[in-house]
């Protein structure tokens, strides 16, 4: 039987963390470090340590005590807030992992930008919020609220570096090789929250062959001394070239690993588990398609009174996955201040090309109905 990996924090089901957990559990036993494992995660676990990964010292000691009597093949996390805890544990156990300084920099947008500037890497201006999910992943807002983004402070930088589409390089870093296995194109919502509306992955994305983007990603990996990890590197494609916005040296959320697998056949979750144990994953593409996910947000702020998905949606030929993520009675916030936790539902589609995916996403949206009692009609949080 394969030796287990230790996972720091389960995340949230509505943040789409069940898919990678199921994939990893199919490859290796998983021991979860979490104060209270959520019900959805328990079927995928072989063990549990009751510790809070946000408490670095106590969690490190708890995992070391466990490892003294049990084999541990590797340590994983998909939360930016737990990167330094994972780095400390892997260093103590002699397992593959990030240098502690790298983990600390990637968990702090200001520190990351400072480090990249020092290495002469092109970054965005500090007031560029970019993709809210990536900024929050870097400072654990997957589990927190809309705290002020530190990048809003200080000098505004060149305004040209804050204009242009967002793309994330889904990167696998082996010993001396940096491999971009897919690109995720993100459509953000309106400011100030700019929570992602949709993500697209296309196996034949032309940017995969863009030497400026590839060079920027490779230089970023070298500057941060990343090795033997999966990394989600977000860039803004500006008129002056690609600019680094965020670096998450762990599996991305928002079902991006599912999109990559559906579009290319490359399993990022299983790859992350292999890398954490010192193995080399199989990154051979087996598909040449497109995949996309759409997130539905409330149109008004208030209390959700009705949410229904027409069963006919499941019979759509492009439908891959559909999930309601809120319930009647929940308070919800509309754009432009909506957080990812306000999402009502999401749906994943696959097709031969991005255009067909976009058409399918719009078609699926007609199957969702929601009613919200607005704040002005008597609701108070």
C-alpha cells in the first residue's frame, strides 16, 4: 500500500476543493490536518490530525509526532495561508517542499512583489487587484473576507501595467524543468471585488507558444527557487508584455485542475501528490479539447429565497458538472462587492473549442432561477 500524504486543511466544498481531494485520495492515502474535517471530505480520508494548520508551530509538532510512528510520504496544501507551515514540516522531515523564504513570500503579495522587483521580474502596479481569487489565495482569503488588498497601498506604478487580459500558467516544476501544461484565461467581475466570473482552458491556446510569456514564467520560477511543485502563476498581458500578478505554488482552486484535465488529460492533482513525495508525474497530454467553468453570482444583495436548476441542464451535451452552492435563507451580496462565497452555483462544460464552450455556458445559464429578497425590502444581515 502506498504511503500517505499529509494534507494541511481541507478547504471548502463550495470553493471546489473536493475534486482535487478525490483525485489525490485515489492515488494515495490522505491524512488531513484540520480542527474538524468537513463531512464532504471524510469519505476521502484515511486519517485525521486535530490541529489548526494556521498555527504553524503547534501543527508542525503535531505532524512530527505523528510521523514518528507512521510513514509520511509527503505534505500538501492548497491554501496560501498554510504554505509556511508546510515548508517548516517538510524541512524538518526531509521531504520535498518549498524553501521557507519562498513560502513566506508567496503568501504575502507585498513581499512577493518586492522579491520579484529585486530579481528584475516584471510585475503589475500595486493598485492592480487583478483576479481577486488569486490575490486572496496568496493571503488566505479563500477562508477570509474582503480585507484590504495590500497591493492597493503605495505608489500606483505604471498605469499601462494594470490593463490587459488575465492568464494563469498552470506550471509543473520538476528538478530542472519548467513545464507549462495549460493556460487558464479568467474573466473577472466588476471592481472592486473582481471575483472571477469564468475560467477557460484550451489545449491549443496560442499563448502556449508565446516566448515572452514562457520566459516570464521560467524566470519567476527561478527567482522563487521553486522546485518539485505545481504552481499557478497569474499574469496580466499588458501592452508592455506579461506582468506577474500572483504566484500560488500549490494546486489552484475554482475547479481549474478539473478544466485542465478535461481539456488536456493532464491530472494536476495527482501530479501535485507525486511531486510532494519526490516522484515524477506523468504529464503526457491525452486530450485536445476546451473546458470552461461559469460562476453565478446574485444580482442583488439580500436573502436568497429560491434557487433551482432545471434538471434539463444535466442533459445538455456539453454539461460536465453542475452544482448549487448556496441555499434558500442564505444572505448574499451582489457585484461589485460579491465574494466567492456569494456564488449561487457553478457549471462546467467541455467542447472542441473555446467558442463552443462560451455558447454552452450561456445556454446553461438559462436553466438557473433564483429569487432574492433585497435589503431594501426588509432584509438585514
